[in-house]
């Protein structure tokens, strides 16, 4: 099925109440600090307002976004991105103790092998400790190696630990419309986040190292593109039944 038709179908999925999307505590897996705000910011705010805050896990350390910056070497950038994630989480109503950093290498999250298995075991332990009943991970077709790795971690949690899995698209929204994907019509739902649209936008802006002009000495550095930001400036979020 072509990506454009899939993206159109995302926008036409039925709305469901929060309790049907995540009936218990959500475990949100974010490949990088900012993915949680982009893909799930409204859901995080909704869950916090409902009195059952999710557990958010930032899987990679984010230190590869500006590899040529002298002012922001890896250790400083890693700390900055963690601080931005905590700030964004606070804006959404999430307490500091509800965000965890695995610190796996940015742009090199494992897809298999011992490191992958250790990451899945850590996630399973976190899910059990915090009584998480639903896992949210990036969509399988998100065109980024770390997003694919984290989706695989979500699949492992589903298959090995019997945790229901939902997927949220991030970079998948920007796949060229004519691209053929090994995917049938998507199944899933949308969450109405009208009430939290402004705080979600504020949370996204909190990731200043990726969004603004904080880091100026690496012209090759990453910057969230305007066309991606515009995708998320809407009053709904998409959650897909993983197939």
C-alpha cells in the first residue's frame, strides 16, 4: 500500500477515549528525547490529568545529533537532552520519577544480540515494577534505525512478556506518498488532544537543542524540520494496532 494512502488513513481513524487506548498504565518507548513529545505528548498529558501518569523511557542518549560541535561535546549534549526531556515531561504534567533514560548509543541502538536482550529485560522489569499494561513504541515503518530498533523492543515485550503493543508514527508521516510499503490498511485509533494541544507544542519547543538555535557551531547538526513539526500541530494523535 502506498505511504500517502496510509497517511490519509491515519487521519481518518476513529476517535477513542483514553481508557480504551491505554486502559492501564502506559509504558512509552521513545527512541530519542523529543519523540515522546512529538508522538505522544497529548496522551502523556491526558494520562497525567486522569491520575495515571505513564512511564516514559528514552532509549538512546541523543549524543549524535551534533557530532561536529566543539561547544557541545557528547557528554554535555547528553546531559542537555536529558534536561530538555525532563522539562518537556514537566510541562505535560509528568513527574521526574516517571522518566527513565537507558542511554544506549544514539544512531546505534541494538536491533538484536546481547545488548538488545539486556535492553528488553530492563524494559520488562520497569513494566512490571510500575504495573504497566500497554506498551507504545514507534511505528515499524518509521525510517530511522533507532525507531526500528525500539519498535523491535516493543515487539519483544509483546511476544515475550504478553504486553499489548500500540505504535505511534513519527518520521513515518514524512515518507514520500508514492512509496510502496509492506502494509495493508492501518488499524488503530486517534486520541482527541484538543485540550492539550498548546502544552504539547510547548513541550516540543522545550527540546531546544533539536528545535531552536541553541547549538550554532555545527552546520551539519540535526534540526527538527518544519514539515515534521507541522504534522504534529493538530488536535489528535494516532495509535496503531501493531500487526
